[in-house]
C-alpha cells in the first residue's frame, strides 16, 4: 500500500506541481505526510497526537525531522520492580540516555526510580535521537512515578544535563511556533535565554533551570489549569 500511495503522490507532483515531503515512513505513514505546493504553502495531515485526558506518564515534545519541527509524544511507565534487578526498556529513545535520565531523576529529583521497573516509549514508532526530548522524557517519567497527569495542552522542550540543569537547544523559536500552531497553550522550556524569545499568542512559557523546578511544577499542580 505504501508504494501505491507513493506512486499517486508522484503522479500529483507531475500534474499539479506538488512536492511531497515525508517523515517517519516506517510507521503511522499517513499521519506524517506533508505536501508543499508550488506557491510554498503547506498542506499538512496533522501529526495526530491523541492523548487521553488525566493519564499519567505522557508528555509531548517537538523534535526536528530535517528542517521541519514534528511533535512527538513520549510515554513512560514506572512500576514496582517485579524481580531483584529492575527492568529497563526503551522504544524509539536511546537506551543509554534513558538510563542517564533515570539516574538524574534519582539523584537530582529525589525520585527512587532505581527500585522500579521503567519503560519509555515514543508513540507512533518515531525515533528521537536529539537531546531536545530529554525534558519531556523526565516529565513523563516523573508523572508516572508520582501518578500525576500532565495536561493535554502542555509540551516540554529541553536538554537535561548530568547535574540536573535544563540546557537550551537549537531551533527553539521554530519548535515553539509549531507547538503553538498545533493548539498547545503551555510549554516547559529552559530558562536560559527565554527572555530573548519572541512571545507567541496563546502560548505560555514555563521556564525552569533544573529538573527539581520542573518536578516542583508537576507536584504543586501548577501545570494543571
């Protein structure tokens, strides 16, 4: 079916001067097709982020696929260890980085995740290879551990360092524009250089310096509006 759909788009390219651009061809194919016509306008089949309300352990981030920002949902599950050695599994997220984030949460966030089985999954089969997804993974893990849901209108973007600091990443304004365009009203971001960012209508930025501050927002319920 994929090759047939590709042939159809190639046909449209010749008759209507459409340029098809693809992201994530291996999974959820139709949800990540973007078509750019000859005038430069974009017709996008929305990056379908279907998040159940009040469900702990999930957070949205914005990754860069080439030159275009794409929203991705990070899902985590933290459960009591079923064996002497806690189990760790990640799908679509670097395993070593996942283990590092768990250690940071244990040391800097005071969450005893070392005694739990931990699972991390990127919904839709996407693979996130950049550190901009660190903060959303940390928020999702903490949300599952604390059993506190993250609101469906909130996203998180930022790199997490070993000392628990939240570092800024590249293409921040482009990512925030995509987050705002798809209807999100809050986004946790690195505090560094946040004052230099252009304000976007209907998007509230929640700057944090470190993991502890991000967890404090979650615990105090300030993300729930």
